[in-house]
């Protein structure tokens, strides 16, 4: 059985990824000219911001302190997006490929935490399931965008 601190630590890992996703979406929105794509990316950044607040609140409910910034891995991924966008002839397509890749990593992390379903309080599980579903939908929207373009 995991302790409250261990659960909070797992939530903090997801929180860091959420910060990374928010920053990544903001960066991606700055790279594209397509107004609809820019709107989609900005909406996703706002959604990740909102996810962060939900996660912070849940972490505090466990009596722990939420993380304050993103991960090194996230910064590296954003730098990789910079490089790919700079050398790509179709940067919007590359941005959406990176969105898909980033969202898959987030889904994998959510799945990993939710594998411990028997130890997560129902409030935590509901938050994670709702956020995971939104991330999955964003990934699908990015995939569909790539098909359309």
C-alpha cells in the first residue's frame, strides 16, 4: 500500500508534465500561422493550466507541496521542437507531430499512475481519468489535423 506522500509524488510527476505541456503548447502556438491551429494550441495550453490547478489542489489535499516548474525532459523536448520547426518545410505538420508525441508520453504517464487504481482515492482517480480523456482527445485532434493538411 502506498502512502499519501508517495501518491502525492506521483501526482507531482504528472504536474511537472502538465507544466511542460502548457509551455509546449504555448511555444507551438507561436510557431504556426494557421489561425484555427493557433486557437487549438492556445486552448490546449489553457486546459493544461487548468489541469495544473486541479493537480495542485489534490496534492495539497495529501498534505504535500506541489512542484513549481516543468521538467528538464520537457525543456529538451521544446528545444527539439524548435530545431525541427526551423529546418522543416512544413513546420505546422511537424508541430502537430510533436503534439502527438508529447501527448502520448503524457498518456503513458497517466496510465502508469492509474495502474495503482486500488490505492488512489476516488477524487484523485476521477481527476486523472478526466484529464487523461482530454489528453487523448487532444492527441486525436492533432492526428486528424495532420491528415487534413
